[in-house]
C-alpha cells in the first residue's frame, strides 16, 4: 500500500504550488531567454477565458470575472516537481 496523504486538500495544494512555480519559471524565461525556438516552445501557453459570471442569490448579487488560466509546459513541469517533492516529504 502506498504511503502518504490521500486528502483532496493535499492534491489541491500540490496543484496550486506547482502552477505557481511553473508560472514563475515561464515569466522568468520570457524575460531571460533571447528570441528563439526554445523560448517559444517553453513559454507558449494554452489560454482559456471565462466570464463574466453573474451570481444572484436573492440577498446577495455579485459578478466574477473575466477569469482566465494559462497552462504552459513549464506549469505542467512545476506541478510534477511539486508532486515529487511533496511525495518525498510526506
């Protein structure tokens, strides 16, 4: 049986940490690397946008958005690194 926590909060924290780490790496490489195919490959993103989303609960009414998410190769790499580090710690 595999050890380690199997709670949703653990996986959510690994995902958030990984995406933040990968996003930081993508921004850093966009500023540091010269224009080249490697820069285009590692920093290209699949972007998804939503919104605005209006929520009306009769007593409270609010609007969220527009919201978006950018997923790069480095963000996926960041999630993998965060998972392996968390797995080795717990």
